C-alpha cells in the first residue's frame, strides 16, 4: 500500500480526547471518506466492524495519538505520513 492510497480522517464525537478518533483510511475502499452519518446509525455493538467495512485501516484515540507524539514517533505537522510509516514499520500495512 502507498501513502497516496490512504487518507487521515479526524472524527470528533465529544469534547474529550477520548472522543476524538484519528483514522487511517484506505481510499480505494472509501474514496469519499468515512460516512459518519451512516456510522451514527450503526448498532454500537457493531461500531468497530462498521469502521473496518468502510476501509478504516487503523483507528487511534486522541490519547493514543498524543502518546505517539510524546515518544517522537509522529509529529502533528506531518501526521498522515508519520502515522502511515509507523503502521508500515509495525506490519499493520503491506
């Protein structure tokens, strides 16, 4: 997978960093981005599956992302590229 085949989407469902999700999305499966309205109608028990079905490759909370920033693995200015590289390095993407 190439960087250009992915997009980084930020979804906010509340005011807390636990309510903010950073999603690396496969643009081949979801060229127009995640359909948040469709996801809101999903049964909460199937929420994770809905993300996968829509092409979400990796989903991090704001807290998890801040941890990666503090460890120096990603930077806010280059978040999409850095997160993509971390996922490649960790074997989450091929």
